[in-house]
């Protein structure tokens, strides 16, 4: 999926002005590939491991910063088929199935953490800076967009809204109790041609 531009359209065809700095703007496929390469090119093992885990948790599981901080190694369960199920803690506790491209990263992080914290297991001070400090210490690359966990979560949501999957399933996986939080993402959904829309609507029971 390519990132929307200033003339992106809603499914109905109306142009919607979008800002490149919008924290709700999903990453495009090239952005995601660039972030993955950037994370793997960092100078220390701590940065490489931590940044790739953030991508796995954001792009692969749809978590936000506050949900990442309290996670522990045992919260990740690797099933026989290789899939990873993550138990999210806190007020929005739930189970999330990690998307396939990030399963290995999540499983390796769980083994590394053992019973300790999943993200930055050697850091005992847990707060918002636990995530932002690592990101700010990373060596920047002007060719790659900045890693923002809000954009990772928006990417995860939009990709699943575009599939689409049943809304109750999406809301449960995202830890949401209403559709209100999804309204800000409507401008980023893929449009549908008139012919396909006609056919789809006609074939509905």
C-alpha cells in the first residue's frame, strides 16, 4: 500500500487534504521496508534488537507505546504452527495474533527476555521514555521516515480495514470498544471503483 498524498481520496471519491506529518498517516510498503533495513543497520545489538521489536509490536501487533512497556517474555506464546500469540496487559488486555512477517522477531525477543520485560529487559525504569529514549538514540537515516509508534498502529489498523475483516474481530484485536477511534483513518482506506461497488452491493444478502 502506498502512502496517501495531498490528493488522496475517500472511497466515495472526495479529495481529502492530508499532512505528511499527520501521526495517523500509515506507513507505505516502501516506508516499512526502509524502517526494517534501518533498524537492522544500527551500530549496537541493543538498538537493532530493540527497534526491530518495536516494529514487530507496532506493525505486526498494532500496539501503542503504553502497551509495549509492561510486556514480559512469557506474554508471548509460540504455537506449533509457528504463529505467535501475544497477551496484552492493562486496561485493554487481550490476545493478539502477530502477523507472519514479524513472528520470528517476536519469538526471539521472548526467548531473550525469558521472564523479564520483553522490550529492553535490562531497563528497570518503565515509562514513556523507555520507548522514546531508544528511538532517539538510533542513528538517523534521511531516506527513512521517523519511527513513530502511533503511525505503526495506524498502519496495522488500516491494513486490516482494507482486507477487510469483520469489525468485531478488528475492534477486539485493537482493544477498542467503539468505531469512533477508527474514523480518523477513513481518509487512508483504499477506494473502490464504481463497477466493483455496484457488484458488491448487489450481491449482499
